[in-house]
């Protein structure tokens, strides 16, 4: 230690003045119990960047005190790799610590890898950077200094709190280790299914599937949009871009409503699509056997408020839909499909009944006249049973089918120039 910087005690005091001073309750990334111990370790020759919460300017100042070259640091903040509520949070609400909650064990249908929501990380944070909102840990990036106390294994037994670069722009809020994709979808709407689409799409090789969920290598990530666009579940957060724009496909309900079947099902005491499919024969009530029940199971799973029930059938708002496919799994009749976002012709009908049967139960369904198919110059329309289907790979948007359909059933995906988030930001009204 250079005598130019005073006595050992003076040097330690000068270093201590540059540290955050929160002590991190002994859980911080430096591995010391207090900031004073950290300062003593630096004074004794350990790295001038030993404290992970010290910003670059502070590290430079400490290096100057020690008379050694400065060390470049990557400033970090905490990130909770879980955004769902499937890990038994309500059941664990009375636990004193997250470790106690994990020791209680998980029940069938709960995520064994997610945040249990007790908040031990909040207790460990000396800087008030974490709070519990609706069962989820929310981090204030302005208060978090990256000390790492919350990410300590003794604090977070689920290892869902990660330390990532403060300037990171892409995040995957899931730590699920579940192998079965269907179980992931059943347990949590925000769960990564480990399909690997993001990994294959990343031009920098910055994403890898580890323990059945995607993990970003921030040393390689350049903040492009490839993973966000390709993610089937649309759970990858991109803080630089608008997710409602970064999409290739959206959901579409292959039903136009008919005679408002939801009213009859409600009279029968049903409010769940699956229960209706399991227990009711639609023909007994002159209802379409293949159409939407209108009870809205799809609306309950949509995280983007992109689907609603209107006049007895579910309708998707292509502006808000990001193509995550959750609604397609929620529909027991498999009526919801994924179609291209722009320029797509769609036929809102999936009926397999003959014309006479259709006429009894629906005044807006496809009558299988095949006029659209016969007149399509590109051969982009085919008949699937008793209804027409447009092949998006062949359709050239000529609009002939729309003119030829005697029921004017065939629609075109109309997408506004400005999406709903942009309109809100610009103060625009509908239609502008």
C-alpha cells in the first residue's frame, strides 16, 4: 500500500467513502459481511471492483486511492426471471421466508421453479429497490445498485433473481424447468416452453435452452428483435421496441357467431367452454356443433386484452394480439388459428354441416357454394369439409373472393397505420 495515501486506516476510510454503505446484510456480491470488510479487503490487495454495486466512477476513484490502474466494470441490476403466479404464491403468503415456502413443497399444478412471492429479496435489499405488487416482485431500476444481495442463494432459494447488465434491453422472465410443453401452458401463461425458436433465430448465438427454458448470454446479446419476434409465447420482453408491432402472425376465430349460442348456454347454467363441449349436444338446442360457444375461455387467458366476446362469438383485435397462441390452447373446439398479421383473407366459419343444417343454426356461416374457390385466380382457396379456407402462402390479396362470396363472409385483416399504443402516445383518436 502506497504511503502517499496515508495510513492503512486512512486508506480504508477513503475506500469506504466510495462504497454504497448499505452493508447488504452480508448477502452482497462482494462476499463480505459489511462494506468496511469490503474496503479492508480492497486495501489488502483484492480487486478495486470487488464491490459489485460500485459504479465506474467510484471504481476509478478507488483505483486512484490504491495507486493502481482502473478496472472496467459492467454495471448490473437485479432481474426476476419469473412473471407468473403459478408457484403457489397465495398458499405461501403466510410464510416467514422464501426458504420456508420452498420447504413446504409444491402441489400438483404449481410451478416448482418460479418465484414463491414471500419477499425475502425485499428484506435483503438495503436500498428499497424491490416491492411486492399483486404477488410479483417488482424492481425499481433507479434504486437498484446491483449489489446482488437479493440474488444470494440464501435469500432466493429458487434462484430466480439474476444480476444482468443495467443496459440490457431483452429479458426472459421465466425459469421453468418443466419438460412437458402442455404442462407449462396449463400451469402458467407466462411460461417458456423451451421450443428453441428464439435460440435458432438469434444471429449472435446469445440464447441457449438450459433446463428447458431460454437463457440470454448478455455478453453476446446486441439487443436486436429476433428472439422477441420468434417467441411463440411472446414472453420475451424487449424494452426498445413495441411488441404489438413486432409480430408476424395473430389469432383469428373461425366463427362468425350465428344465433348467439352463449345466451342459450348461459340459460342452461354454463359459463365454461370446456364444460359445454363435454356435457351439451348443440343439436338438441338448434345450435351449431362446431361454432364458438361464446363463453370466453379464450378471453380469460389473453394477457394483452386482445380478444373479447361480441354477439355470441369471440373476436380478436389484430392490433393488440401478439400471436402468443395462448387462446388457441384455451379453445376446446380448436376454432382459433394463427394467421399472418397483414393482408390476409380469412373465412370466419368452421362448420362441417350440410347447407340445410347450417341454415337452422347460423345466418352468417359459409354455405360451401365454392364460388370463392372457383373464381380465385391463384388457387388460394380450398374446401375443408363444408367451409372455405384461404391459404395465406398463395393468396395475393386480389379481393376476388370477397366480391364473389354471396354472404360477404370473407374478411380481410385490416391493420391501422398506427397501433393502439402509438395512438395513445400521440393523442390520436380512432380512425386517425
